[in-house]
C-alpha cells in the first residue's frame, strides 16, 4: 500500500466514526441540556 492510499483509508474511517458518533452526541447533549434547564 502507498502512503496516499493509507491516508484516504484513514480519512474514510475517521469520517465514518464521526458520522456514527454525531447522533449519540446530539442525543446525550439534548438530554443534558433538558436536565440542566428543568
């Protein structure tokens, strides 16, 4: 594998992780905000 290919692969993995985590962050962030407002 060339370093360029590894770089593209790592970026795809990073993007996948971010896309997977965003809904959880929004969900828990929303719960946290609701608990602090109430």
